[in-house]
C-alpha cells in the first residue's frame, strides 16, 4: 500500500516539505514518517507510517510550546479525576473558541499555545 502524501508548504520559508521515514529523519525507525522542510528547521510527524500529518509544520519555538501545551493539557484528563479525554478536548474547543476539528494542539500557532497555557494557569487547571 502506497503512502498518501500531502503537499505541505513551509509557513516560514515557503518551501515544499519532504516526506521522510523516521529512520531517514531521526536515524531510528519509530514506525512513523516526518514532513520536513529542506530549507529550515520546520517539521511535523505523521499518523503512523502514513502520510497524514499530525498538525502543521513547526519550527523549534513552536514545537517546544506545543509539547508544553500537551504536557499541561494532558493533565486534565490523565491526572485529574472526573475528566475523560473527550471531555478535555471539548473543554479545549469551547475555551479556545474552536470547532472540534480545529481543537488540536498540533495545529496551534505560537499565540494559541500561549493563550492555552495562560487559560490553564489562570483557570487553576495546571
């Protein structure tokens, strides 16, 4: 079965991202693929060995923010009582004013990440 490729354009430099296996990108096979910009440090992983990206291309700053957001957000349903994963994502959509399809941290901008972290902090959810 051939991997369906998506055409991803880097938001930082305008180059087309290349689809690479995790072995090609990281030097280790993690059973996934990566879209990587050949001209800058932006990349995004895929769902398994397929070509569907997990989000949008991100530079180092945005990747760090997204990881921090996921770490803090995941506490809502993994470590706090009474929250399901679905309930946490519904809270995310409602809180951020997004549709369910848009409520994925892998698609967030720097500004959206900063807003989510602030909402988690000031809402006493961190």
